[in-house]
């Protein structure tokens, strides 16, 4: 499986939902908490081409977007192949 990175904050319900879907799909992920580190948040925003909200999700270096984008990708049948590489 491709590596998954998810930028989050502890109180974000959308972050929890995204992590739950990734877990259901058997994907291990690295969680990056941006709540207390403005440099990490700035890096997330730059990496996601201006995305300032959490979560911001990357699969194998590809920017997926946020929680809604992740669920939409799954509904369209694109999440499993992206995770598999």
C-alpha cells in the first residue's frame, strides 16, 4: 500500500471520519497534528495548494483533498486502487 499522510487537529470531526474510512480500508497512515504548530500548518497549506482546512490527505504523495473528497473518491471506486498503487 502507498503511504498515507493526513494533516489533522484533535477536535476535528471530519478528521475522525477520514481516519475511520482509511482504517476500514486497511490503510496505515501518518497523522500530522497541526493544531499547535504554525510551521506545520503553513507546510500543509503550501503542500495542498492553499488548502487551509483539516483534514488534508495525501496518498503516495498525491493530494486527495479533505474528508468529503476522500469519501467521494471511495464512492467512485478510486480509493482502493489509489491506496494499492
